[in-house]
């Protein structure tokens, strides 16, 4: 598909636009004589000011007040820590941590830490919120917590409790996992729910799955649907059972001429069970692919790299992979088996076919 020429807004940008538009309307009322602004981009922190010098002293006072307010907000997001608590008890800070498939490497890092310290299993997790029940999740975060983080916790064999004070400093990327793997440590596997696995197994027999990304955010990262449909039809003509797994928002929408599996789009346990039954799983760079990082099933994941850094999406930049995941462009994670591969190309029809042919050798 290629990288879009127009930069895609980062998360939080729409909130910043709305905030500045609100204050611009306030300034236009005519009684504001001085403004100071601080801006954080993906790589820099900047500041500027304008207006009459008569208010500069008052602005320094205002800045000190704002610093105190921000410091207090940051402190409120910190979870309590008890150094006497063992490595089998950890804390996932919902007030400060990510809520997405990036929660999986956090869980993997926490479990490897427990094993490394010789602490008894299972891993136990407290989900901490700084305002308790008064903290309201936005819809997206609520869905990520209930439909992704909680099932991932079960898949890794962990238990949820409310013991306060466990460690919570684990990384949400794979660099430490890769380093530990190279040093000889085993990387944990995910275990499908037995009952759901049984249901899925009775309905499919070694299918080839194609997981689509069809999101509204960073749309330049979405799957090349036309190419994947053509590839699926080619495989079907050769007798393969091909199943598409759509984005959750499109779970119940059909794709003409191919088979979709809505339950895998809406239930993470069903998704994992289907991946674990598959002959091969195909992905582009997307959160659900990380499930197959912790299965032994064959997989291919296409990763488009933004070599010229034209987008704000930093995980598409070459150096990001080395800095955050511990591997260079062109490499696989060190714990992958011979049938699990990253393909550092776009998901064009030609590239998909080439990768499939490599898998058959």
C-alpha cells in the first residue's frame, strides 16, 4: 500500500486541537494579554510565549501553579509499592499503563521476572486504579480492559487479586524478552481455554487464517484487503480452508467470496484457539499478531517500514525495532521457530505469494 504522504495525527492530537480551539475562543473575547504554551511532540518538548511584558511576573506564578498541579496529577497515578511483596505478586497500573495488545509483553515480562526470581506460581495481578471505582473508563479503554487485558491474564495462567504493593515496572515492549531469550531463558506460551478450544476444534481442521487490520486510526497501516482476498481465493482453489478474522468493529460484516469467523473477532479466547488450530496464520503488523508470538503455530507477519520517517507512527521507523524490541529490520524474534517469520515488506499480492512459497520449501 505504501506509506501515506500526509502525516497521520498521533493519539491525543484531537484532544489538543479541541483544547486549543476552546482557548482561542476565550482569547478572542479581548481580555487576555499574555499566553504561555508548552507542546510535546513525538520527539521534542517546546515552549513559547507572547503578549505584554506587564504580565510576565504573573505568568511565572501561573507556571509554578501549573507545575504543582501536574506533579500532583502524576503522583496520583503512581501505585503504592511494598518492597516486601514477592515476585509472584505484581501490579498493573490502569491509571498509567497501556490498555491494548501492548499489555501482552508487560505480562510476559512480569511472568519471566517471577520465574527468574524463583517465586511460586501462578503469577498474581492487582489491577490498580488511582481513584478506585470513581475512575470512569472511556469506551475504548473499557473494551480493551475487558476484552483484551483480562483474557490475556487468563491465557498466561495468571490470577487476579487485590493485593496492594506488587512491582509494576515491566516493559510493554519485547526488548527485555528478546535479550532474556538470547541468554537462554524460555519465553512463556499462551494457553487456549480448553472448553473454547474444543468448540473451535470441532468446527475447523487446520485452516489458514488471515487476520485483517481495518482500523480508523493510522489507516495507512490497514490490510491490503484486495490482495488478501485474491490470495485466499487462490488457496481455496487449491483445496485449502481459509478463514478471515476481521477487526472487531467489522466482526459481523461479510467479505464476498471468502469465509469469515465473527466469533474470533469479538472473543480473544476464540481467536487464540483458532490460531492454535491453524495450519498457518497470516498477519500484518497489528496487535493480535502478538498472540502467535507465544504459540508454536506457523505464522507470517508483514511489516511495512517507514524508512523516510514521513509518518508520526514511530513503531514504523527502523530504529524503533532495535530500541524497543531488540531486533533489527530483517530479523525475527530469537524465540521464534523456523516456521514463524517477519516479512519486512508491504502486504502486496506479489509479496504475499512470495512469502507463502517460501513457507512451502
